């Protein structure tokens, strides 16, 4: 069993997010912590100028509320929103916070992923802890 589990959450598929949380709960040891992490990618300067001034703050608050609701259903979990590149930020967070397992959902890879790589692929290749990937 694992003691400090990191579950990166992307809101593009609620079913995958819930499945990742369910797996984390099954793999959690007694007294363990589960962190639900959402990485907000940086918006290019040319695009942000077309958005309402408070867009980023509102978006961040909405994501935090959703993570908090998910964490409340788990019980011994917390939700955190950070900014950065998704793959690198997940890896950095896991290392800095002593995660011993990352549970991450993945989509079926397409041609673009073969050339550039997906977030899950990057996490699997570079994580310094165990990684459980859901399809």
C-alpha cells in the first residue's frame, strides 16, 4: 500500500478522473494522503488579451471548488491547483512532496502523441516513484 498518492486531474473526462480517484483509494494504506492536482497551463499573451480581465481568477476558483468537492468525497484527500506545463509540473510536485505513487488517467494515443508525447507518457518515463496508468 502507498502513503502519499498524487492523482493529476484533467477535467476533459469526468469518468477518467473518478476512475483515477477510485484506484488511488484502493491503493491507499491506512493513514495515507491523496492529493488531487490540477495543472493550469499557461495561456499565451496574445490569447489572454481577448479574455475577460478576471478570467484566470474565476477559472482557478472554479477548478479549486471542483477539486475540493472531489476531495471531500474521498475523505483523506486534498485538492491543489498549480500553474505550469502539465507533465513537468506533475513530476516536480511529486518529487518535492514525496509522493510514492502517481495515479494518472491516459487517453488512447494518436499520431500527435507518437511524435510529441502525452502527459501520461512523460510522467511514466520520468517519475521517480511508482506510476499507475488508467486507460
